[in-house]
C-alpha cells in the first residue's frame, strides 16, 4: 500500500472506528522510535524479526497491546497511543474523539496491512502521513474549546446597591423605604422557597396581622421574620424588640433585625433575645458569595417593592438612575 492508499482506507473507516486515527499515529510514532522509516524493511514481519514481539507485560501478564523488544528495553504501543489521544482530546478539545486507549491498542492486530505498509515508508512519507491524519481529525471533528466571548457576564448589581446606593431618604421619598426595599430584595433572593410578604413603610405589621416588617411563609408556617430599621440601633432601643423576639420564638421562626449599624452593645443585646442582628456589611459579606443570577433576583425584587408596593416615583427614579449608571460603569458586562 502507498501512503495515499493507507490514508484513504483510514478516512473510509474513520466514522465507524474513530480511534483508528490515534492508532495510525501511534504506529508511525512507534516505528519512528524504533528507526524503521527508511530502513529498507519489506513488511511488518521483518520488523518483528528485528524487534521481537513480547507476549507478556512487565508484570508477567498476557500482553494485549503491541510490545516489542529493542536492545535492552521494551517499547509498547500504548504510550504512543496515549499521546495521540491527548493531542486530539486535551490539546485540541476534540471530545468527540473517543477516550478508549485500552480498547484501541488491543485492536492493533486488525491493522496488519497498515503495519506492513508503514514498514516500507521513508521518514518523509511517514511524517506527511502523520500530519494528514491529524489534520483530518481536527477538520472533521468539531472543536469544543471554551470560548470566553460566548459568556454573557452580568454586573453584581445588588452588591453595588448595598455598597454605593445612598440609603438616606431624599425629598419625596418615605423615610425608611430604601433600606426596607433592599432588605426585601435580600430576603426574597435568599429564600426563593418562601412566600415573602411586605408592605409600605409605617403601615403597621400588627394591624395587618403580620409579625414584622417582612415575613417569609412556608404555607401557613412562619419561617423567617425581619424587623427593618433604617438607622443605627443603640442598646437602649433593644427592649422595643422584645415583643418581636418573643413572637418569632413562639412560632419557631428565624428572626432577624436589620439596621444600618449597631451601637455599642446593641448587637449582643439583640442576639441575646434569640434573633439575628445584621447590618449592611453583614449583607454585603453574604451577597459577595452570590452568583449574578441571584443578584439579579434581588435587584428585581428591590425594584418590585419600589414600583408596586411603595409606589414612590421619586425613589423609583433615583433607583433607576443608579442602576443605569452602574451598568454604564461596567462596559465589559451586560
């Protein structure tokens, strides 16, 4: 067989036995390592006469792959095949090329006609055939190389809201609405399994037969309840939270008090009531671990509160301007 005939036969059978590409490359590399190309040998039988086939592995087991003796060492087909497989799969991401080195190298005896032909080729013919086989596989099998440009990256908008949005109520905005909306977005995104209820600031949760400013329900059971204070809480204000703490404790719910900050001793006093105390820094540490999708849920929940619960146009306008500016400041993301 000529090099063209070997190549044509390989191409014709590739669809049924993709591993044959690596096997043919491995044959060429094994023969090259043995110095066969250009040695003037007539066939594979002459190769084995010079480099006897070993029927046992180094461990004394029956050899299924092609192993030959060369001087004081043995050479196995398997490492050459492994290198060919790595070239196609690992280096060039042709994952449609099979990962089947044991099966492929055990099939070497099905290709004696190739081995006979390879024994007669010159180094130049061997090198060209090897290049053609590798190029055929790369052209035929689709690359599954990761393309970074295919990834749509979203900015961490909710983190940006916590870090940079001014929680101080501006003209025309209800006092406390900003922070209450942020806490609602935080709890809604962090508890997608719950029905999270909220009303306008200063509505009065008791009048609405709720426990606190924001309640998260699992069916009829209160799961989480939060009091929201857009201020720095002092230790003197903690007694006002005792009724809230008693109610969430009685219901077996998780209670939390969110504030802009806590004065000396306030955090410990709140947590002594059996509820959690969180400020914006605490939320930020948690949100930094969120993926962009979860942050998006928090932002949309924040906007839902502003537009459909608080229904305040001044706050809606300010929040919209902030988010537009935050996106514009990150041209690398969408």
